[in-house]
């Protein structure tokens, strides 16, 4: 694509479109509008899938929206920029992030938050002006989704929980999210990383990411998971992470962390309307904390470059997450691999 001839103009691109909940994605041509003020238009080089994409693909009720272009964890090249853009130029290699970082508002200038108040985070397929930049060849709007994994999970250990060297960590669920949390905990220097999963085969996989101990949640007998974790850790883990999306596991994770300073961080997403049930007496008297972790507490502009450098320096091991690679027209194969539990991350190459 000759950027000099497409800049400021609508362009035609291929996109994998979800037309109906649960149906296979369909490769179609779409028209992408030129970037508005403050926006950039990016040519995606490669991307990957995670279970969040599958969730939105299957979702029939709000916030479901079709037709939809799913997307996350991509790398691309800036094709053109809108008015007022000074930090990026045509040809720059970039990592798109779903979370805004204006670097100027009270929240962005604070070390305590990564939730921009100038451009508030919304679980919405639309741009901040309520429109879409994508239309199909019949003129119908296509919405877009954007999510991520490794940054979210490593950040949850590093920024949200602030895992300390020598600490004990318990991770509920050793899917991709849980394994990435283990990698983050290892990077932070945790010495005991307990993985909890229904699949005992996950232990051998988890060892590659720093997991030191394992609990098969189907083999606990009459004991609660929290009882076992408390016994293994001599009173509870310093940090617990719920990575499945099950409110009962959030409660078990909270009961598994240590009195006085234990932290429980929630990364999994349960079905809409799911409610937590915690004893107010326990909350008051145990001194534990419970928090969510949007994008792992990371500030995109300042923290992502740090993670990239740690990857380049071979401290953060990301390559082991990539178990498969496919061409763009085999994107539904990538979905099948994920649904069958055969893939951690499948890289989808746009030009293959």
C-alpha cells in the first residue's frame, strides 16, 4: 500500500467479520475511513486470539453487537495520521492498546491509577465519538473490539498486586491468563507460585512459566481450596489471583490470602450480573484487600516500553506463549485451537 496515495482517504482492507453470535468468522473487504483528529490508522501485521474474543463472539445479549471485528494483541505499522498527531508518523511500528493514556489528566499524572479521565474506559465497540471507522461494502457499520493478555496479567503481578521478592502467590486457573500471571510473579521474584486448576496436565505446562506447586481442584476431597492453600503456605498466600471468571473462586481466593496483608486480584470475568458474597465480618477483621485489575494497572505509555525492554533483555519470556501460527484465511482454525485447549497463543499473520 502506497501511503502517499491513501493518506486522508478511505481505503479497502480485508477483515475477519463476526456476522452472527457463534458463527465462524467471514473474511470480507471493508472500507476504513481516514483517521480523524488525534487518531492514527494502522496496517495490522499480525494479531492473536484470546478467550475474551471467543466470549464476545458467542455473546448474544448486550454488550453484544454485530457485525463485529474482533481484535487484540496486535502489532502494526502506522499508515496515516489525523490532524494534531505529533507522537506518531507514517511507517512507525506500533502496539495498539485499548486503554487511553492522555498523560495530562489527574488520573494519568498520578502513580495510583491507569484509568484516564479525559478518555474514560468504556466496554463499547464504538469510538469515543460514538461512531465506527469501519463499514462493509454495503455501507453497514462494523464495530471493533480490542483486548489484551500478557501485559494485563504480568502487570497484575507487577503493578496491581506489587508481588515482592520471596513472596508466595496462588493462581486460580492456569489458562493463558494464569500462566502469564505466573510469568509476572516469577519476574517479580516470588519464590512459591501455586497453580490451581482442574487439569493436572497444567502443572507441567505451568512449570515453564514459574509455577512451583500445584493443586488439582478436583482432588480436594471434603476440603475447600482455601483450606489447602492455607496449609501449604502456613497461613495464606501473600497474593492470590482469580483468572477463571467464577465468583465462587474469587471468594476462595480471598479466603486463601494471608490475614493482615494478603491481596486478592480479580482478572477473570464472570457472566453479567454475577454477584460476590463476602462476610462483612471477615472483610473488617482480617485486613485483606480485594481489587480488580484493568490492564494490570499498567500505564500504556510508560509501562509497555519497560516490558518490551525486559523482553529484549530476555528477562520477560514471551515466546513460550506462542504455540501456533496461522495465515489470515485460517483464522477460524485459530479459534478451534483455542476452544480445544490446544493453544496458548496463536499468532495470525495478515499477509500469509
